[in-house]
């Protein structure tokens, strides 16, 4: 039985932000949410977040998860003080407590499983995750005997010059036998340079504390400023892209693209340079994205082509072509084998199969049937200054170039709209609608002022 506590109370002054450090995003997910996600596969019986500075933002970051308990740390007096706040909340709990830092979002679930396995197999009072760092500056150093039994942990600012030569650092990730930890937590002292209560001081108060080295030290990197946030993003992106290329996705220029780890790709997808995939995006097999495209929170079917376009909150079904220079946004659905082309914007619009909107059009708040053809320069005038209105265009209807459909309006099946029309009334099936003034030609027409001579 395991409970999880995430330390998320600090301000993070080096971020130079009013937002709590742990709420800054890595990709499209906040750091504290990433930490929580990393441990959910362990199936903890309790999840507690220790909050303090701007706690409402931390709670908002985690509001998509049920069962999260928030513990207030009114004064930030160190990691030991933070965990002391759990004592009344875990009264009667007899399992193990996993303590994680909300600013260490690169942890893998396999690392946490290894930590827990070592803890249980050795019946430890505490098990500490450690790492061999090439440059350990800023981290507490871990000293242990044979058998990886920890003697002491010394914070960087309290280390002697000799101690600083030790490259084994404390990752700030712990697994404790809660019953034993709860007995010694009240005995922590603040006899250090920062006058804080260090959680690491419990090492000398517990009977058996073991260290476990993480295989990849980058997993435990903490984030304290914007530069470290950018470094962590590079690490995350390298992981994500390597995984997808091993899974059969072609990434032509990995250094020029980004893929959130929330994105799902099927084999034989091709991602061309300068393209970015974000949020809850799914892309089907054989689709080709880019170059120069942004796909966000959208679902693309198989063999879809998106070129130099932005697709946000949209569904594009199999075999359709989007772009170049197309913008799909806000509840758009494109049917199978459609073409939505050059300089077209769709907003809150659903279009059927084999429908074409080839160029220079705005279609908003509309529903189009199958095999509809929209001529160049067509717009739906969907806003009357107060409310948005719907346009419906049914199967096989053809809209001539440079037409305006003034909503609310419905065009039936097999309708043809003459070029340059302004349609303001419903049109029945199988009709031709011409809604424009008759052309008038007056020969010999030239405006001249009285007495003016014609130009030579």
C-alpha cells in the first residue's frame, strides 16, 4: 500500500514569474501534472499535493484528476517542514510514502518502480533515489557504506570542499515507511545555513536507509529557472521523437519540429520540417504533415495531407487534403476525400465527404453535405452584430465564385448559385439562384467636368 506526496508549495523566485514554479508548462502539461502522471501507474491509495504559494493555481493544474488531496504549508520552511504537514492527514496510515518534487517532471515510471521494489525487498525504513552527476553543483551529496546504506546527506550549501568532490547527488525523491517516518519527523532541527527543516536529516534518525542510483541522471533534473525549463523540454522532445521514429514514424528533420508527448501517431506518418503537433492530437497511418504546419487538439484520419496550415480543435477524415495556407479552428469536421485549399478558413463547420472548398473562402457556423463545391471568394456572413447564425448547404450544391451567403439560410440539394450572388433567402432543391443586380452597360460614358478638355 502506497501513498504519494508531491512537494508543490514553493514560489520559485528564479522563474521571475507570479505563477508558482510547478505550474509552468513543459510541452502542453504543467510540471506538477507531469509529476503526478509519472506515479499514477503505481496505483497509490492516496495522492497528496503540499501547496503554499498561489495554491489556487496548483489546484487548477490538477483539477482534471479525482481524489487529489491538498495539504497547506502556510510557511515554506524546508522539505522536512513540508512533509511534517502530512502527519495529521496520514494518521492511521500504515503503508509506504513516496515523496516527489513538483519541479522534477522528467521521471520515468520504471525508475519509480525500481525504487519501490528495492524499498520493499530490503525492508528499508527509507529508500532514496540518487544519481551520478557530471556537474553536481547545487545538489545535496549522498554518502553511504557498502550495501548502499546511507550514512548522511549534506546539502550543497553546507558541504565542505572535500564533500563537494563527491558526484553522487540526492534526487529529492524518497520512499519511506510512513510509520517509522512519522515517529522521527517531529525531531527535525533547523541547525543549518538556511534555518530550514531538511527532510534529508531523517537519515540519521532512521534505522535502515538505502540509496538507489537512477540509470539516466537527466530524469531527476530539477527546474529552477527558464533556462533549465528549456533544457528539460529538449530532453523530453528527444525522448518523444526517438520513441516515435522507433515506432515507424518518419521525421524528416527532428531538430525543426516539436511533438507533445500527449500526441498519438500511427505507423507510416511523415512529419516534415517546421511542423508542430500539440495537445490531444491523433494522426492516422500514412498521413503527411507539413512542411510548416501546426496541428493542435485534432484528429486526422489515414492518408491525410496537411501543407503549410493550422488545424486546431478539428477532425479531418481519411484521404482529405488541407492547405496550403488553410486554417481550421473551433469544432470543424472535414469528411473523407475532401479538399480544403489555399487561404480557406473554416470555423465551427462540418462538411461531408468529397466536398471541395479550394481557395479564398471563409465558411463559419455552417453545415455542408456531400459533393458540395464552394467557388473561390465565397463567404458565409454568419454574424449580424449580435448573434451568430447557421448556414446549411446540402448535397451536390455548387456555389459560384465571390458569393455571399447571409445566414441564417439553407440551400437545398443540387442547387447552383450564380457567381457574385448575395443569397439572403432559403433556396429549394434543384434550383438555380441568381442574386445580383443586372449588368448595365452605357456606351460612350466618360465623366468630365463642365468646360474641361479631354486628356490628350
